[in-house]
C-alpha cells in the first residue's frame, strides 16, 4: 500500500520521498498545514489537536496510505519560543496522529531531533528528555504528545514511531556550507584529544533508514535513534577541508559555561550557537539501539558530503578571487 510523506518538498522530506521511490515503494508527498499553538504541555497539545479543523482535510489526503512519514517542521535551533515553532514541531505531529487514525493508517513515523536529549553524554532511545532551547523544547513537546496518543480515545489503530534524527548534513543545506566555512577558518578546533564520537550524519542515510523503519515487518518501539556514521569531532572538520586546533578540555568547558550563563541573561538567545560549538569540541556519543539489535545498516555517506561541501567552498573562493583580480585590472 502507498506511503505519504508530509513535507515532501523540504530538505529531509524530499530525500525520504526519493529513497522510498528508489526502494520500489509507491510514495507521494503532500504539504503540511501551517499551524500555530500557544499550548505549553502535551495534554494541551492533544486537546487542541483533537478539535483542530485540519484533521478532516489531512485524513482525506491520507486515505488509503499504510505508512505516513512526518518530515515537516521548523528546523530552527536559534529560534525564539513562538506559537509558529510549537505549531510546526509539537501540534502538527498530534494533528497527524488524529488524521492517521481517522484514515486508518497503520504506521505514523514522526521525524524528531536528538536535540530533545540536550547535552547528555550519550544519546539513546529512552523517554529521558533534557531540552535546552526553544527549538528542542518544541520537538520534545511533540514527542510527549505523540506518546499520549497511545490508547487515547479518538486516536486508535495508528502506531506512532519517533525517529530521532541527529546532526543531518546535505549538499544543499546551508548548515553544511556553514560547517565547511568553519572548518577552513581559524576557529576550527576540537577539545583534546579530538577523538570523541559525533552524531554528524547525511540526509541520504537518514532517508534510507526511515524507509527501512517504515518497511519493517515487525512491531516497532516508540522511539528509534538514527544510527551513527562513525565520525569523530576531528574527522568531521578534516573531511570538510579543515585542520582543527586541539584545545585543552578545561578551557573549552570554561568558555561554554560562561557562554551559557550569558545566554541565559539574554533569554537563551545564544543557546543554539553555543550548542553547535559544544558539539564541534566534544561531540556526543550514542547507543547502538534498535538498528544494531535488528542488524539494520545504512551506508555511511557523510564524509563524502562534507568533502564535497569543502570543495565547493574552495571553488567559490577561487572564483571570487579571479573576479576581484579582473576588476582591479579594469582601467
């Protein structure tokens, strides 16, 4: 039976749609409605979702599907806490759960973020959440709301599964281009000794994994973590064309503590940027989880993605230098 990818024109959604079609799955994409919410708890989110006018239209669009993948949302780690952020990342998953139940869809795969576990040393597939910013709190609220749908009246017959994506990179993603620029800058650095694992992955591997999860014949757990691609904090920067400095761990910890304290005084305005620096220096390990237990493998592609991003940066810089020289030669 066909799949429906919600948010299929976005960065992740388009990759999932391609991967599904390449795997022989009959898959189509639909746009996600633009939602906003002032709710601050999972219970409030569900109550709002149950009466939301979007449910009926989405149920009609999802009719006949066996798997629905929610790849929509707002990926804005530096965002302030807004009704639009909570609507996209928390209310939409719950609305889709009601719509999937009404359309008799068996499996709803919701793409969340490992950011919901914040700064913990090891990512896992537990319900232990430690969001640290407006963005991560909105994603955590979406997960909590989906868990509450299990066994709730009006949301029956649909099995929601959360896939926590990690630090996803891609050829056309501004975040990846920014990483390549950082790798080539004097700021490129790692905390000694630079061998810490990091959850940097490719969007193609994430998409392939989502297809395997959706196609899995047996029951699925409530939360599944995207598998690691085996990168370290040093190898990420080197793949992107950099030669990172190795800094004392104590210095890195001091800078981060001071930064987070300052950010707290500014309504967490710097939390997203500081977290990126923290991941660059210290990385984050992860448990093998469900994928390892079921011998599910994805191709490791992120190194090539980073190398291509570094190459594009160098070519673009060379082109700008040529243009500047030509302009200086014009009388």
